[in-house]
C-alpha cells in the first residue's frame, strides 16, 4: 500500500514541461531493488522544471536535452541522478532510504507508513535494543518507550523480565503483553508452564536481540484489537532481520564485559565487632524481659557463641557471595540477496556470568530467514530460529510464597556469621560459617557441584508465509507458525549438601514441553482511487497451545560423585498435559483521503477452550480516525511550525483470558494418593459463567513535527477493564481459598509524551535528544461484595480497595522509637492518631501506606556524532517517581533482634536505641522480640523514586579502505550510575508489584565491543 | 501444494469446533468423578490426602504435635524460625494459621461432596461402608479443628465459640458463622455415631477410620465434653471387643516405625511420595533436622526415674559430642521413620488414636463416675513396666502422670492440662486453661473475608 504514494511537488512541476532544442526522447523504467516497478516516481531534468511521472509499469518517456542530467525521486527511496549522454533508454533502480524506513511501522497483520497510522504504537530498532542488552529483548527496551514499564524478578542472567504496557489491566489474569514474532503469535506459555519455580526463568531471552530488526509496541485498541482476546495487555511485535538485495554483507560483532551489583550500597551487613555488640545487646535486652527469649543466656554468653568472639575476624559476606562477573557475546550474520531470493542468517553465542558465585547464562542461537519470489504472483518466506540456552544458578525467592529459602543468596547472606572466616587456616573453605546451621559457606553452596539448579532450554520458532497476488489489489496470504520450547531443569542436592542431607541426596529432572501451532489465512485488499486509498483484510486464525511436563527424582545417593537419576533410588515421578485452543475470525479496513483524513475499523471474534461453552465466544472491535491538519489550507501560513500535524483518536475493546486452562470446570483432581491407594478429591468449583475479561480503550493524541526538526507526540489513554477475571477469595469452609470469577472493574489512564529534537545538525557535530514521559495511574474501580476491601498477598500485605491504586500496600504504620524506653511504636489506628500508640505489632491497625505503581516514568536519550560520524556517543537516563517497594529482605535484616539467634542484621540497623543513643533510627534489639516490630509494616515500604543512567555508549567508526566496509569499536555501560535515589541503600528496580524479593539485585555492566562488516 | 494452502486453514478451523472442548489430564469433572464404588473409595482416600497434604500446619505436620509443642514438656534444642518453635512460644498470629484451617476444611468439602455423589450410586449396599467412613472422617476433621481453634469444653474457658460447621456442600460464596462450642461437639459426636451405626468396616485398617476408630474417638470427644459415662462405655467397648492388643515391653520401642502396629486403631499414612517433608514431626525431632521439638531436661529426668518402664526409652539424651551440624538436646523418639522409608525424618505415620488411650480414658472416666480405675492402669502398666506389681487404687494424678508418660509427643499434653483445669507451665510461660493462648487465632483471611460474621478468638485483635 505504501507504494501508492503521492506525487511529489517536483513531479507536478515536471508536468508543465517545456521542450528544449537538441532534445531526444528518452524512455526507461524505475524499479526498486527487488524489481518491482515504482509507479508515480518523478523524473525531472536537473535544474529545470521539465519532468514526468512513471506509469503503472514504472515506465516513463519524455523529451529531454541531450546533455541533461535526469533526477529520479520517489518517497521512501534515495534519489538518483544519471546523465543522458545521448542514450535513448535509461533505467533506474532505486534503493530504499533507510532514514525513511523508520517511518514504516510494523502493525498487526502487516505494516504501514507511520504517518498514516491512526493507532498508538511505538517502534524501537533492533540496534537500540541490542545496544542495551545482548541477553534479552525486554532489558533492551527499558526507558525507551513511553507507557512501557519493564522489571525483572532478579538480576540473574536468564531470569524473567516483565513488561507492562499502559499500566496493569488485570488483577488475576495475565498482565503480560502478547508477543508476535514475524506475524506469528509466540507461545502463550507462562513462566508457570515452563518452570518448576526454584528460580526465576524467562522465556523471552531464548531470542537473540542481535537478530532483531525492530520491536513495535502496540498500545491502544486501534493498534492491538486485531489480536482481540489476547491484546488487553498490549502487543509486542518483533520483526527479525531480512536479507537485502545487492552486495552480500558479512558482519561480526563481539562484546566483552564485566558486571556487578548496580547499587553497591545495597545489602551491606554488620561487620564482626558490630554483630557481636548487637548480639550482646539483643541478648541482654531479651534476658531482662524474660530469660526464655534468650534461651536462658545473657547477652555476653550469646555473643561468645559466634565463630570468633574476639571480634578480630570480620568477613563481608556480600563480597563473598557477589562478584565481578564476566560476559561475552558474539554474532556472525550474513545478508545476501538476488532478484528472487534474499537470505539472512545469523549465528550467535552469549555467555553471561551472574554476579552470584557459580551462576551463568549461556545461549547458542541460529536464525535463517529466506524470502523468495516464486513467480510473478507468488512469494514465500521461511523463517527458522533455533536456540539453546543454559543457565546454572541457585534457588531464589521466586517460588516462595512465604518464608525465605535458606539456600538462596539472601538466605546465605543473612545467616552467615560475620566473625567466621571464609577459609580455614589450611586454605580449604570453612564449612561452618552459618550462624544458624541452616546454610553454609557460599563458596561451597553456590560455586560447587554439590548443590545447583540448572536449566537447559531448546526453542525452535518456525514460520512459513505464502502470499499469492490474485490481482494487483488483492492478495491471499497464509502464515503457519510453530513454536516449540523444551525446557529441562536439573536440580542436584548432593548427600553432603545442606538441602540434600535429610534426603541423602536428591536429583530431580523436570521436563517442560510446550508447543504452539498457529495458522492464519488472510485475504488482503488495497487500492487507490484518486485521492482515496482503501485497504482491508479479512481472515481466520486457529491456535493450538499444548503444555506438558514430566518429573522424575531420585534420592539416597551413594555419595556426591554421581548424580544421574539411575544412581539414586526412586523418589518421585509426576507428569501432566494441558491444552488450549483458540479459533478466530478477523477483519480490518483502513481508509484515507489524500493523507489528510483517515478512518479505520477492525473486528475480531475469538472462541477459547479456556471458557465454558456458553461464554467462550466474544467479539472485539475498534474504530479510529485521524486528521492531518497540516495538510489543510488554513494551516499554510504556519506550515513550517506545523510541518506535520495530525490528531488522532481511537476507541475499541480488547479481552483477556483466565490463565488457568480449565478454570470454569468443576473438577476432581486425581493428582494425589493416600498410602498406596489412588485418591481423588474435589479440586475446583464449577463456574460455567466464567467469561472474558473485557477492556474498553480510548486513545486521543497528536503527532506534531515542527520545522522538520522537532517532533512532539502527546497521547491520553483511558482503559477501563470490566468483568475482571478475579481470583475471588472464598471462605476455606467451602473447601477453596479462591475461585475464578468475573467481577470488578479497573481503570488505567495516563498521558504519554514523546519528544524528539535535532538540536545541532552540523557536519562535524550532531546532537539529538529523544525523550519520553508517562504519567499513569491504575485504579481499582469496583469490587464485588458491595465493594468490600480485598486483602491479598503474603500476610495480606496488599489490598484491593475501591478508589485505591493497584498494588496498594496495606500495613500498620510505624511511628518510630520511643526515646524514653527504646521500644518501637505503631499507631493503634493509623487514621485516628488520638487512639494512641502501641508497642505491640499485633495491636496495630493497618492502612494504605503506599503503592507499587509509580505515577511518572520516563527516559531521556542524548545522541551525538562528531567529525562527520567518526565518533558517536549516547546516553540514556531513566526516571520514575511516585511508587514504593516492599523491602522483603529488610524484614530479615531489620528484625530488631527478633532473628538475632539466627541471622545477621543490615549495617544500618546498628543505629539502634541504647541508653546512650536515644534518638536512634531503630528500637532496641531484643532476641525473639515479643513485640514483633519487624513484622510487615510501613517500615518496610520504601520509595522507588530515582533517576539513573541506564546506558552510556561511545563508539568510533574506524576509517578503513580495503576489504572492510565498516569497522566500529565501542564501549558501553548499562546501569552504570544512580544519579539520585530516594532510598540510597536499595536498588529501586524491583518487580512490578513492588515486592522486593530479589536475591540478585540489578546489575551494572561495562562492555567493550567491535563490529566489522565486509 | 497450492491446494494444501487452502485446505490446511479450513481443516484447522473445522477441527476447531471440537478443539474448543478440552479436558485436563489429571482431573475429571465433578459430574463424572464418582460413578462407581471404586471411585468412592478413591474419594475417601482423597479426603485423607487433602487433610494430610504435604505442607506446614496440617494434621500430618505441626498440628500432629501441637498439644505437645504448647504443652509443659516441650523444649527447643534449636530455633530455625519454623512454625513448631513459634507455636511453642505462643507466637502465631492470625496471619499464620491459614493452613491449619484450610486443609481440614478442604478435606471436609471433599468429604461432603463425596457423600452427595455417593447417593447417586447404584450399589448402595457396597457404598455404605465408604459413606459411613466419610461421616467418621467428618467427625474426626471437625474434632481436629475444634481442639486447635476452640477451647476444650471442660477447660472452663469463657470462650464458648466453636467452629463453622461443615455439614454439607456449600456454595462458593458461603460465609459461615461459628456454632457454639456445645453444638460443635454435638456434631462431632453425631457424625461418629452416625458412622458407627451405618455399617463402618470393623476389620483392622489402620490408615482408615473404621468402626473402632470412630468409637475410640467418640470416647475421646465425650471425655473432652465431660460426659464420662459415655466416654467410659465407648472406651470399654473398644478395650473389650476390638481386635487391637496392647504393646508389650518388648514390642513397645519397635512399634513406632510399623504400619498397623498392634495398638494402632487409626493413623495417617505417610509414604515416600506423600509426606510432610521438613514439617514432619520426624524432622522437627531430629537433631539434624529443624530440631525444634525436644523434651525438657525435667521431663527427661522424670522419665528416667523409672528405668524399668519401657517408655523411659522413648526419650533420648542426644547432648553428645559437639558437631556443628548437630543440635544437642533431649529428643522424643516416637518418630523414627516408617520402616523402609526413603527419608525417615520425613516419613512417619501419624498416630491418631491408640488402644492404650482407651485404657487411660476408661480410667479417668471411671474415677469421675466413681468406678474402679485401677484395673485399666494396671493392665496398661503391666505391658509397660517389667516386673510391675498391680495396685489396688489409683487417683487422678496417677492417671494424668500415666497419660503424660504414655501419650507424650502424640498430641495430648497441653489438652490434658487445660481440660483438667491445670495450667501449662513451661519455662517462662504459664498458660492457664482460660488463657486466650490455649487456642490458635482463626486465620486473618477468613475473618477479613467474613465482613464481621466470623468472630475471632478473644485476644487476637478480633
């Protein structure tokens, strides 16, 4: 459709041609690299008004002076000049203007000119993503797109990242966007389908960012509702690289780097002498209340039980657990193409060590994309990706619903005795460093072969797209996609390991397999009648999703040496399969009049096996319109200021499905046993009425280009989700803790601003700024049961309350330390301070003390080039404000003595009350503290407001003459610096729900790289 | 090739109609779950499976030793911050008791659902013993809940709130109110009585509620209610008519790892596959495990005063040579692990009721109703003490001491104190029978959800 392009001004002028003397008739054709004729290209005599326009076959014929130079121009292509020199036939082959390519945007089931798009979408180039992360796409998008928030469970390489587009549109159903790779919907497998839960694992990082051409984020209904039921959380379209016609290029890129904890102030524990003093004080304070609290010991007696009571040994276990980790990335890619066939092939290797001892991520990936023109009416494309990823690591908190895993980095860090030396005098690792006896030396625990958690993932992503051009305005295409993921997880606890001791060794293998077969068939129509452009598509789609897992485990191992399953004795087996199916019809139509007035509509009807027969089908639709005011006559007086100005609006619906495969069915599970007998039990209450979650989306905004140098786009969105799929809490008396139901409404609204400016544009220096800014809020609008509050989460620490933000923390409010007594104080009723304070946590009332969702997020990128592009530099700064996190590790590291018998405390916890330090930050420590000031309260809610440098990159394009087309060397840093943070000793990058469980904080890395193209 | 292109999507679309009906691989729909007596038998197993689900705070994990942990003789050789030591310190809050509540009610929901479905079976005669067992289980699970979340009737607590009674299948939106303590125990007795009278299996079957188990537990319920005539009658019937025999001094120490040992009327089965793992009493009583449940030095010393009593061998002095991995202390030895278990500390059947308890109930009830109690105590001691000489008379203190010796580490100690009006004294704690800490708080989730209808136990902020 983008081939139907307006005739340029030059061409119009050319129509008023004037014949000159010594002229001849020149004929010729204008085609693109693929040989497609370009209709409407302007062919003019340089320096004159003489010219013509190519016809449907791309041909032209007109009289020109013999010594003329012809200039051919066509929108989206680089103009070309050729001297006539008496030739009668002159053919032009134009190459696409890559600058202009950026303005073609990949959209649902196709692509279109960005200036013609009426929906809301943002596109990031693959290079920009790979610059930020060669490990995972999601990490590469941070801070680059308005309205998009990205967070990871953990700084471990290979852990899952979560992308949130325009807030949170669901409470209990999925909140992850839909991923579509080259037109094929990727596996809808959630992490739960693929992961046993000992440690976080991301599916997205099976895809090599280096193979990505672009990533488009579809935000509003107009952009996304063609994906119907799966579009409620937005859609991310990933387009991989294609081969290009012309010279074959081979590119090698390589990177080497180091990473470490981004915020070095985080996770600092008390040193040896400080810990001894803390134990003494906690013990004495406990003894004074009741000797039972300190096991009958005095503080001095307890303090003498540490590994080295003299205080001369002091080990910083943070430095023992976390390290400088090495990473490398290599990619070789080939791009080649002739008239009929274009090929892209890439082979990549990534090896990223985690910053926790012993952990790593490794990926081999290969991709081949072939585009072939079978004949004049048929094209075929085959895309095949295969990748193998391996990770090794440790358990983390991702599978912990409550309580802390002992053999996790945080577990080990808190329980290691700072007076114990890491090594014995003989140089071997000291086995007994844990203050509680439940963990061990991190060098033995993490960096060993006696206890580990490994994953090995294979993914194959295949697609075949065939297009038949029935006429030049009608085509039929079919896309068949198959996404297969095989994830094996290996758990090994040797008999001598801490976790393995009770079982006398445990080896477990979990095999998760998921497959997604998708087929879509579309009839496409596109035509132009004078100024009227019309395009439409209609088709159907079917998606078959299967997941299965097999588990086998053995224990009672003869020793640490062998860990194959056959070596141990049978311990357990398990397995199950699940399947969901979706059938859809879809249609879409776009109209524009002279690129001035636009209207679009789309429709999709989806049926899903995840819902009951009576409610499984639903319709989703959108309408949108845009008006390019800058094309109107009345704007001509300000045509430079309003170089391009378009307003747009859209409205439509999207849906969301329950994440459970069979949530609507009343079920008896056979997944149990009693003694040696089979067992079945009532496992799910029936809910035939369970239906789709629906959201209504409204979007309005404008795109404004000023003086061809400044771009400003502003959008307001309002997304109202109703019939929320909600895990309604049920009374345990019914036999169920919750059931899936459609209740409640959720509102997301926000304003997104994207600003770009070419500040300096000189040959020797260019400077551009790109900035995005989002204000957003997510409000719970309606709740069931007459709007009663719904507490949820670990210890009911969150609350759903009408009018309150999503992820609101609902906890007692900490008043502070009573300077007289050193005891902590909570408000009895946080909303009515007249009721006074209490020293006992159990007597404190709760209120909303913060929310995880920030009000404002954004990023600013500065890009510069020097000396005609010889050197370049860029840096990205991101910011957020208005959100909070829940400091789960802080619950253990600031226990006011409660955990003194088993854990060390954070170094800042040393500022506790003593008779000599009465204005202390923390109350006096008491072993087994009966007041429980440490329990979840506003003390653990910390602001995530911060400004941080996400990326810095500097590069040089080394001038080379022979053999090599391009040689670029660069250095870059990710997360190098926190410019400002409201809470300096915590890394503010935490999970989207604000629950800081992270064992491995966000990392910073410094990388050197090289790019060679020949 | 060309035709394929058109056919394939159409074929997928057509198959799509059926494909939209998918069934899980590990579950069946409620309507088709129980269509035979064998299914019903599996459903009975299923309710036990749920009640003993492998996690913290179930009747197969901490709740099995709850009364010991909160009782006078417990001691924590180590504290790993798990629920056993927190129970022993009376430190559980309403945020910590969900599992204790949930799994028993979930099992009750399965029980009630199966009772309903059983009514549709054709072969009612064959189904009857299973239906009777389901009623017996309903009584048992309520009884567990009542001892944990409500006071024992004879304790004289001013808290007279019982349980939300799960006497039928409820709609998912059901919010219950607590019945009175009296009605709660009335239902427990009524369910046992119904089971006893409707064809319960009388053969030994230690993992299941049979006729004798229902009778024995009804005896315990009557004892807790203060209906001593009824308690005595039931206990006597079990002693006189059941196929169980008392352990002997020779068999006593070996019985704990056996399934279906001579005295065991009912036990929850634990296997290599289905067990409470680190929350099992075996792991709590292991010096290499969590080591949160040991016995006090005083209790150990008291038991050792009678070395001729075989029960003195059931506590061990493991204050042995320092090994940093080893938590020294005095430990009960009643959880040695099932014979042949893969992980012995994880896997030990949980004794619900043993024959010796019937002798003790009979003795206690007999004292209350003015009958001779010594015969029961003599019979028991003869099988515990080598060279025992019978006595003519016993008093209540003798019976209570005998209970303390015989039933320690089996979930009785604190209940025996409170229901007889005595305080639990352990270290710094003195918990009188009317102390709010004699019962656990109802889970905060339940109280919050009820919108005020479910009353929290006093003292827990409700």
